[in-house]
């Protein structure tokens, strides 16, 4: 079965073709970062309009890259939520309509299920069950994944998401949007150990996260430290370390608590090099295997939607003729498809 996947939940337009026998045949991405950067964040109306402009040409480019046309597509998957409603509607409208025109089933995919399954596109795909650390712009979650659509949330952020904490802290440091990668780059030149930032909620039992206090600690450090060259880099370095330590500690706790033997990391913050290194060390120490998507598939992309859509479409799941999207949609509301094939 060959599936066209469409991602438009936020500020990336992604289109991909995934084939059950041949794997990923094409993936195309247009990032809107430049359109939103001057506003310091994503402007929903600009996002919707840009998806409208870029989506159809990207579908054509993806089909050309896969060396096929619509007649070779057996199903269409699009992100149906959570995300910006206007942006989601662009992908859902085109995806649903193409499926209608081609006479094939369509499916609305949960964006976080896409992130969660993305490591399974890589050469050493994790088998079920596994523990997933999902750290993106809008989510920070630890999830026990028993199979496709069988997700149990073990912990989540009670305030800012991990990516949001990176972005807000980057803004405090005067870095351009999106802040995560810029902060990581600045941190690489910083001296460690100057600031003792908190590791929130690590002394209490439990697997929830809280990152807003960490951001406030950075604001105080900026206010109180003497303004000298390298200050921003030193703060970035210790902030990044506090984030990494906190995430790694909760992963260790969740692994020990669940006894799961595979750790999967996904979402934009999963592209962070220091986090990847810390988790590699943790996995080795705990005797578990570690699985990441390639950095380009940590952030939003069409490939993860094509793949998650394939898994469910191949099991016989599809939607009716309506076009519907959801701004909010909890991951553990998902169910396995009736007749799960080997995804
Ligand atoms: P969600 O998936 O929760 O709806 P989103 O789609 O906006 O949110 P992603 O695209 O998965 O989020 O990830 C983007 C986030 O990842 C941003 O907050 C960005 O700053 C962060 N990020 C990307 N690269 C890095 C990095 N190298 N280090 C730290 N953070 C990063
Ligand atoms: Mg994005
Ligand atoms: Fe995302």
C-alpha cells in the first residue's frame, strides 16, 4: 500500500510518500520560519495562507520524487490535530479532496502519533513496547507505548513544553525565533557551571515536568549577573544542561518504573545534540536500546504523517467524506485500529 502524507499543523508544510513494501519514497518540506521570524512567533493567519500557497506544489514535487502519479496512491493521510485550526484545515481539505478524486481512503492522523512513530522510519526501528519521550514545541510527555494506538501517558508538563521553554529562554537572551536551535548553538560556546539553575520536579516523586520556573531563573540571572562578554552563552550553556539533566532523570525514573527496555525520543527538542548524548549514556547505563528519528524528522515533517497514516490505513481504518480537524486532541484518546497489521 502506498500512502501520501500531508502535515500542516503549524509552521511547516510537509508532504511525503510512504510505501509498505518500499519504505519512504519521497519527502518534501517547506519551513515558514522566515515568514514568522519578524513577529517572534507563529502568526496563525500567515501560517494558513502560506500552507495554501505551498501545499499543492509540494504534493506535485513529492509525487515526482516518488516517480509516480496519483493513480499509484492507495490512501491519503493528513494531520487532523492537535494544532492551529486554520493551518490544519488546509492540509485536511486538500488531503480529503485528493483521496476523493483518486477514489482511495483518507485518514486524519494525530500529529503526536506521527512524532511518536517517526523513529520507526529509521534503519534500526524500535519494536513495541517502548517508552517514548516526546519533547516538542507544544508537548513534553513520557508515554508507555504498547502498540499502535495503545498509549499510556505517564507524565507531562504542568506548564511550558520543553520546546517552548527553549524558545522563551532564547527570546530572553535576545535570540531570533525559533529559539531552540539558536540557543543550542550559543550554548556550545558557553562555559558550564557558572549558574546553578533548578532541575524542576526532580526531587519529588512522579514523572511530570515543569519548565516555567527554569525560564524565570534565567530571567533573574540575566538581571543580576554583571553584563560581560560571554554572559548569554554561559547562561545558555547552563540552561541547556538543566533541561537535559531534568529530561534524562525523568527518563531513567520512567524506565525503572515500567521495566521497558527501549527508549524512543521524538519531537523537535529530540534534535538537541546534548540531549541525544545524555540519553545515549543513560541508555547504556540502564541496558536499554535508544532510538531517535534523524534530526530532520524530529521537527515537523510529512514523512511521519505518511508513516502513521500508512499503519492505520493498512489496517483498514479510514474517515468518512467529512473534513474535520481538532485544535485539541489528547494522545491517550487514540485507539488501536480494528485489525492492526504489523506496524
Ligand atoms: P507540537 O509537535 O507539540 O505540536 P511543534 O510541532 O511546534 O509542537 P516540533 O516541530 O516538534 O514542535 O519542534 C519544534 C520545537 O523544537 C521548537 O520549540 C524548537 O525550538 C525545538 N528545537 C528544535 N531544534 C532544537 C534543538 N537543537 N535544541 C533544542 N530545541 C530544539
Ligand atoms: Mg515548527
Ligand atoms: Fe510537531
